[in-house]
C-alpha cells in the first residue's frame, strides 16, 4: 500500500509539474501566432534575441539551486526549521546574484550599441527573469507537493497572458510582451510565498553566513553544468543573430527553436518529479517502463511533424514562417532523444552515487559543440542549418555518455538505499 501511495504521489506531482512547467510554454505558444502576425519576422527576431539573452540571466540566477536544493529539501522534508534555513539561504544567494546580474545588464546596455538601442526591452526581460527566479520551486519539488505553487503561478500568468492580446496592437508595442510577463511573475511570487508561510509553515529565518556559503558552494557544481548547456542553447541564437543581423533568418530560427523547446518541455516534468522520488526509492523498474512506453510514441510524433513541417509552421506562425520548416526538421532529433537524456541524468545517476557524470556529460557536450562551431567557422560553413545539426550531434553525445555510465553501474541498480549512502550523496 505504501508503494502504491508513493507512486500515486509521484503521478500527482508529475501532473502538477506538467501544468506548471508546460503552462509557461503553452501561454507563449498561445500568444506566439498573434505575436508573429502583429510583429512580423524581423521584429519577432528582436524579441527572440532578447529572450535568448534572458536565458543567460536565468541560468546565472538559478545557479543550480533547482537541483541541489530540491535534493536537500527532499532529505529534510519533515524538518520545517531546516527547510526554513535552506529557503533563506537560497533566497539570499539569489538576491546577491540578482544584484550582480543587474549591474552586468546595465553595463552592457550602456556600452554596447546593439543593446543600447533596446535597453528598456532588456531591462524588462531581466525583471521578469529575476522575479521568476525568486519562486521557491525547489521547496515544493522537494516535499513533492506541487499543487499549490502550480495553481497560483498558472492562474496569475494566465491573466497577464490575456493582457498581451489586448495591448499588443502593432510592431511598436513589442515591449508589452516582457512587461506583462513581469507583472505575471510578480503576482505569482506574492501568491506563492503567502502559501509557503501559511500552509507549509516555512519562513525566512536567521542563518549563519557559513551556511549560506555552504549552500552556494554546493550548488556551484550544478551551475557549471548548466553553464555548459548554454553553449549549445541560447548561444546558438546569439551566433545566428551575428551571422544574420538583418532579414528574417533570426525570426525563422527563433520560431522553430521555440517549437523544439516547447516540445522538450513536455518531458522535463517527468524527470523533475522522478528526481526526488528516485533519491528516496530507487525504483528503476518504473524508469524502464516509462521509457519503454513513451520513447516510441515520441519518435512517432516527431516523424509526423517532420512530414508536415511546412504547413505546421504556416498554421502556427503564419504564411511568412513557412521558411522555418527546414530548421524545425533539423531540430526534431533533439526532441526524439530528450526524455532518455533527462531521465539518464540526475534522476538515474544521483541515486547510483555517480551524479557527477550528469555534469561531466554536459561539459563534454559543450566542448564538443564549441569545437564543431569552430571547425564550421574555419571552413566557412557556419550557417543556421549547420548550427542545428551540430546541436543534434551534441545532444546525442550527452545521451550516449549518460547511458554508458548507467550501464557501467547497472550492478548497483537493485542495491538497497541506506542512510549512510543518502548522507554521502548529499555531501
């Protein structure tokens, strides 16, 4: 009965994570066809570039806390005082990181002409990203109770998503998009912290500087892993913007990349909810069942999108975006392998005691991606399509490394969890 309850709780939290994670993409996806038609490829490309830059800020502000602190909370979920200490330490760290990031954004907007032209746009995207970073997602993930934060965040963001349709009327209104995203983030943050205080009973508390530093340092390993991921993520958009400063290419790539990212977001709730569950239970048979059932369906879906890419892009974005189809086709292999890549990361490797390989695989992938781009540039073959292909190769290598590590440590799959191992993994 206990095992059934655990899986039922896992299923509930997976659904809630789906709603929370996917809602942001869904709201963007709902407004995207309207945005592309009102703004056109060139102005939409400006927004796409600003959003790509915001990913760097988000990466810096998250600093790996979503992984490290989720695990910490999962291992002290019955100790509200310790959870309060973790919440306080993470928030202090993020406020400090936010101050550094804001100074960097302002400096870039002042000294770089490309950014100076749209300084307000970049500052609005920073505000939205910073406020979203303050949401204590890790706390809810660690205690495996995602319902409250999901209902609050989605409700507020939905309201402000509707506002985009009301206030975005012509290309000159493109500031409306980050503005209402920011207002939505503020509402979700206020509502969520009210729940943290009243229902969960976790509050900000006094913590010693050494504990804050320990929390920061523990998260740094995850941070460097995510930094490496950015090399073949947001960096792609920056390079394409440099290659094609004028014309529709940036907008076409951005639209196809958004579709790919939205599709991949459908799999992150599975891995995110498996992570704390696997730390506690090591239910590897469940992982096998999930992959066996879902991966063939994902591949089949990707094949269908590949065949209908042109009418699909035209239907979603408008006739001007039929040219996005070639980029979408080249990015689809990433979608096909995303679920096993995510699951063979921290959800599988952390309970096996080899979580470092999740980070190592990403670093190796980043180096490989940089080498690919360098070779393509030297050969005069660096194009938007070539970057898409290089990204697929990078993702495949990351999956291969993680799968090999799991196979090498398969003798540990059925080993029972001991308190000593759990403590060692936390360290």
